[in-house]
C-alpha cells in the first residue's frame, strides 16, 4: 500500500470496520478507503459475499478471487475472515470495534442486534462510534422486513413506473440504481457524522433507507404530481422542453448517437449542419412548441439522416454547429476513450488472481488530498495477521486455535 506523505487522502487516520457486502454495502467502504481511511472488510467462507461468486475468468473452477466487480468495489480494503455464526467470532469483532471509528453494515434489519453487534451494544464499547446501517426500507416502519433487491426498490420508489416506451407498459430500470444511490448517500452521511464528531466528540447512528435515497433522486416526477396532479408515465425519449431529443441510429451494427436541442440557436445550428433540407423549412417545425408537438415526425427525419453516417461523424459535425451530440458508448469505448483515459476514469491495477485489470476511479478530483487506488482488492483473509496480531495483539498460538475452531474462517 502506498503510504507516502503526499498520498494519504483526506480521511487518513480513520479506521472503518466494514460488514457491508454486495454492491450497496461495499461502495461506502470503497469510497472511504479511496479517500485514505483504513477499511477492514469482514467476511467469511461460511457465507461468501455474492460478488465473490459467479463464473471464473480463468479456468472452469469456482474461485472467490476472480470476480472483477468485487475487485472494483473492494479495492484498497483489508480483508479478515470471521465466522460470526460463532459467538467467539462476535467477541473478536466487538474487540476490534474498540479500535475503529466507523462500522458499516447492510444486513436485514435486526441481524446485527441479534448477533450482539447492533449500535446499542457497540456504542458501549466505543462511545463516539459512528455506525451506518443500510437497508431496503429502513430500520423501522411497516416495510422494515420486506425482502427486496435493488430492482425491487426501484419499483417501490416509483422509478420503474416512469421507464418504458410512450403508451406502453412500464419496463423499469433493470440496474442496481438503488444500491448505488443508497451507498453514495451513506458516504455523505458518514462524512457528515465524522465532522460532527470532530466538533462535539459524540458519535451517532445512521439509518439509511435505499428507498428514500432512490425517491430523493426523482424530484421532477414528485413536483409534477404535487403541482399538477399528473402522474408521470413511460415516455421513452421524451423531454418536455427539448425536441429533437433522443438516441438516433447510425451506420454500423447497433451504433447510436444522442442528440438534444433545447434552444432556437441550437435548432438553427442543427438545420445548418444538415444542409437545410426542405423538411426543416416546414412551418410545423418553426417554433419550439411546434417541434415538440410534431416530435415523432421530426425524429423520423433526423433518424434518416443519422442512419447514413457514423456516430463519430455526426457528433463532430453537430458539435461544430453548437448542437449537443455524443455517441452512445459501450463499455469498451468508455475504457479506451482518449478523454476518459486522460481524466483517469480507470486505473490499471494488478491483482494476484487476474493480473492487470481496469478499476474505475472515484468521480471527483481533490487538488490537495487526491483519492487514490493504492492496492488491489484483498484476497479472503489476506490481512488476518495484521489485524488480529497487529491491532488486537493476539498471539500466533491464539490465531491458530481460532482457525482450527473455524472462528477465523
């Protein structure tokens, strides 16, 4: 790990005990670790993190060290193995809490309390502890025990009801949006609580509802209903103020370009870029209101023009005329795009199991205390020796006995 004085990050000196797993639970610790905190991931072979499972990249045998998504969201972390189904392991975890500033978990509500690792128990060990619990619907309320995954939360939050094609059934967002939204809201809450602790010396408990975090990103739909009584329906590539607006087909297999026109100046720029074809002079397209009312016809004309050109050529031409246009990129294009490479969207990190692999960087750059990926995602139990011996002071004999009893497992 790079511990040079100039690359410690703004959270250097804080220690986090990370019980989080899968995506929502892993991202908060990832961000804190990137910003310099020492994050200790607690896991167990008794029940693998789902992101350690799945198809192996190399060979055909299951290997918990080969999942690229796990590598992305657990970089910079340390890993210890504690089988918390055993009371002795719980006691070891409680001892470790005394050396930590923050605890993160995203088990179902009540699980940590039943283990004796809930906030009420842990704050007696560390009075200024900050603990964040991430759950689908919060630690209290009628939906507290509802079983849900990220797509379920998007449905419950109303997000799914707005996604689909105009006049058709909702298709929803089959993506872990709620996980990521909840995780990033958790990071904000933890940093705010750390700031408050620095001022007052007091810790606190963070009850993060992924449902609320997802609802909070839908301000337009909520205000539309409150002000007009209209409920947003699936509308495809529709915007109430822009036309044309959407993704248009280009030359090549599954190649598309995104185009958005908001102002009269942009409309004139689009017409000029297209060579002022006759259809652009139709009176129905003369005003923004008219273009919006006849947007489907407008889309057909524009799609005929884009279909004969590459997404890159369309982008270059329209951008040169002041029109917002950009190719619809896939994963490979994002990886090798010159702008993204210069801005450091990804870093090539060497992992013992897979070699060099692209790991995405944080989305912000701090000029004085930059975040950094200092080491690869840990192998299971890679840091048992450092944590149990170096932090807790256990002897080699004690560790061996705990391993034989599958407490450290």
